[in-house]
């Protein structure tokens, strides 16, 4: 548990924070007056660390434009899904050569129309654990139910000509309990029919990066970031941890 480990570090008067046993200890004052990049071994006290909550350390990073952003919460996604449900599925886009469609109306007061499009391979549906499907008009709860049974779920909406991805504030793909996001700045979303090229492969694996590529999405990666402030009596140094 990193959080309790860091608290223990704060309680110790002095903590060795890096290894490099072959290097002598260097004062923080010397490091602050040096030009990067250099390798040092420090003996310092951990004064503060951020963020305080471990889950806040997880961010989304675009390796192309180098932007960092917060991971959207479930409420954001639910709001986008509710907005997309206001547009009824377009029946003219159902049952194409590369996917089969099922549509029904919910029994609640809203009587939402939900459409699910099951992508075919060799004109046959794959086993659920190998299947990619697209859903229109579903709620967050319904989407998560589908991710438990099927390999990949893509939330979509209808246009006049084709299905399209939702706003990129929403995940472009869900696989198991992982939500995959795309960079708004670097992505140029393509129509959903672009996926038919993967469906035509001999053994479609539905890998997230391959799906992103054919859909014109620059995928964001989950990264772990923390900031530590180190002191040793000669100065204070901010150290950053950044890792995929």
C-alpha cells in the first residue's frame, strides 16, 4: 500500500530514496545548481507528497501532444450516454453485411429505444468472449452488463449515413472493466464502418490499439504520477514519479 508506505517515510527523520549504491550522497543544494541530466544518490527527508489520495495519481496521457488530463468519472460517461439516447436508432443502419442488429423498447416510462449491433466474422457471429458489439441508447448500467459478457463494447449513435462514436469525453471502447479514451486534440474520428476492415481479417483479435487506429483515434494511456518534495537541510527538491 503506497499511501501507508509514504506515511512511514514521513515519520522517519532520514530516508534513502534512491538506490545507486556506487554513487556518493550529493546535497540537494548541489543538485539544484547542476544542469540536467545527471545521476545522483540522495539522502533526504520526505517533506510532502501529492496527491494525498492514491486514486488521484492516475491520469490520462497523450504520447503525441503530451497532454495530461483527469480520468473522467462514471457520472460524466452516464451523462453523455443519456444525451445520446435522445436520438433514436436509425433502422436503415441495421443488419449490414458485417454486423447483425437487435432493437427493442424499454418497459419503463421513458420507453427508450436500444439497438445492439453484433459484428460478424465470415458472416457468422463469434463466441461472446470474442465478440465486438456496438450499443445505441444504453445506460451506464446496461453498458457494464454487456462488458461482463462480451469482449469489446463500443457506444455509438446514429447519423443519417452511418453509426458514429460519441463525444470523445466518453470512452471509445470498453473491454472488461477498462475504459479506453481518445485524445480530443489528436484524434480525427472516422465512421464506424471503418471497423469492417478488422472484421474481414482471418482471426479478428479486436485489440484496442488496432481499433483506435482504424477509427482515427489517438489513444490516451493511463499513467501514474506523484510529486515528492525532498529536503536535507541544504535545499528542497521536487521529485516527480511518472510511469505507465
